[in-house]
């Protein structure tokens, strides 16, 4: 444990002191404290939730966000006020950089990339409305008050990757590339891909999207 403990003892002691400062009934603050304790083990298998609480979101942001040059950038969106390519500059009046740093500190993951994903789940939860400042691809900034979307709308955007079907890429003239989306939501059965293997071997390239 002295090798893999990752400083959990120090975090336990510091959070123990902070727990005394939490007001009775403040379940969100208690969840954040548990999250910071989990963070200290740097393990992506650590999760926590409050099924008995009442702080459920009113809806969601139907967006997929990627980390590009250390900034959160919208890759896909079904939200009417948020567009693909928008960079999220501020979240609830706080710089996106500071918001992510604070939020990532209360999730557990073995990599910075997965911490970013965990924090983005929280970003897409909407309580009331979500105030955002966005920078479009042309560099112009705008502020929006994003209203929550339904869970069905939220599911129209993949949590990662794409819903693009497997097959020959036809979007570019002269392309001789075969694309395989290995998500089981898109390609639950690999047999049709295997059956085309002789043809696929004649391609200039194959993309295996994992």
C-alpha cells in the first residue's frame, strides 16, 4: 500500500476536517467531499452517487465535447444554441479552465483524459438553465442561457466517437477507404464486415474506429 496508496491517507485527513464545516443536510457538499477522496486513488473504477438525494438535473445539454489544446470544444451538438466547433470559454460565470480544474478534482480516473470526460458529464447536466460563454470558429464570443433538453434529445449525440455506419467512405472523390465503427451501438454484429473481408483487403486503407 505504501507504493500504490497515492496519498489517500492525507486526503482522508484533510476531508475529515472539511466535513465538520458542511452544514447538516448539504448532500451536494458531502458528495464533493467523497469525490475528492476518490480522486486521490486515481482509479477510473471509482464511482459515487446519491440515489436518495433530490438534486437531479432538469435536463441535459445535447453536446459532445472534446479537449483540444486544453480547451473544451464542441464536436457534435443537437442543442439549438450551441454549434459544432464552439469553444466553451466560461461556465456559470467561471472560466472553463478553472471550472474543469475544480470539477475534475472530485472524480477518480487513471488519466487526465478520463477526468475530462467525467467532468463533462457534469457539464451536460442542467439545473434550471446553464449560463455559457462560447467562442465560435470565427473567434466571436457570445453568451447563452442554455435551457435543458430531454434525455431522448441528449441521446442523439454519442457520448464519444460517432454514430457513422461502417462501410466504404464516399464523402471524398476517389476515396478507397473502408471504415469500421466498432461501437456495438452501431455495429453489433461483425459478421457482415468479416464477410466483406476479401473486398476490404483491396482498399487503400482501413479505419478501425474503437
